[in-house]
C-alpha cells in the first residue's frame, strides 16, 4: 500500500468510526507507519469526520514532531510501535458501552469472554488497562505490560486502542469490541451472563490460536 493509500485508509476509518458513534467531535486519534519510517497521526483537536490526508501531522519514532500538531496522546501510539514491530496502524477511539463496563465495574480485568464465541475467535481476550490520565506519559506506560501479546485493549474510563496490520483491522477491532460490549450489557439487563461449557471454551481457544493474532 502506498503512503497516499495509507492516509486515505485512515480517513476512511475516521469516518466509519464517527458514523458508528465510536468517535465524537475531536475525540480519539489514529496513526500509521509510512514507507520511510515516519508516523502519520491525526492532528490535535480536529473532528475526525472531516479529516483529509493533507491534515495529518508527522513525527519520528523518537517523538520528534516533523510537521503539524499531532495528538497529545502520541506517546501512547509511539509506545505501541516500539513494543510491537508488526504494528502498522494504531486506532484509539471511545466506544461508549465498552467504556461504561469499566465505569460500572472498576474491578474488571478483562471484558467477559466466556459467554460469546465472537470474543474468543475475534480477539482471544480483551484486557482492561488500568486508568491513566489522558495526554500524559502514564497513558503509554500502563499499556506496556499488555504488549505485544494483545492487539485490542480497553482503557479504563477512557476508551479503547487497537493496533494491527492495516486500518481495517485496527478500526474493525474497535467495532468488534463495542458490538460485543453491547451484547453483554443486554444479557446482563435480561437476566445475567452465562458461560459456554468448559470443553467448548477450550475448543474455541484452540481455533483462535490456529487463526493467529490478527483481530477479526
């Protein structure tokens, strides 16, 4: 994929996430590695629904800003790229139901995965990263224990982050997370969560291992 195609795919992901209520106004941030090693990142405070390829800021992996005004949460993105050499795109969004789980259940260490095959087959497990103040270096530091083992993470009281091979995987992971979070919320409201049998859970996890790490 050429650099212009990468930037256009990020714009498309921004529009899709906004349309699905996973981003609001200037919230969230997306980034991608370019062919020369630079990182292209959404600019600070710009509404994602109308973002154009020429609006992106650029920075080096060491954090040096090369052009534009990248998001204040760029340290989080750079930490992921440093810890995950395979990461080509990082998407940080604010899926409402997924965030609500961490507000209502601050003890939660991962999104319940034993009720739905889609959680296991699509992501394996979706951990909850402890709260850190947005825009600070702590936001990057709390992610490190979960990398590179997990591509999709809930950020307590804040949002979610997903990295992947391309924008479709990374944005799709956020969609997957919110869809599952909504189903689980509905199940709780209808009477409570139930678990798949232990043998079925083991079989699903084995299938997930055979599929590889990509978020599906």
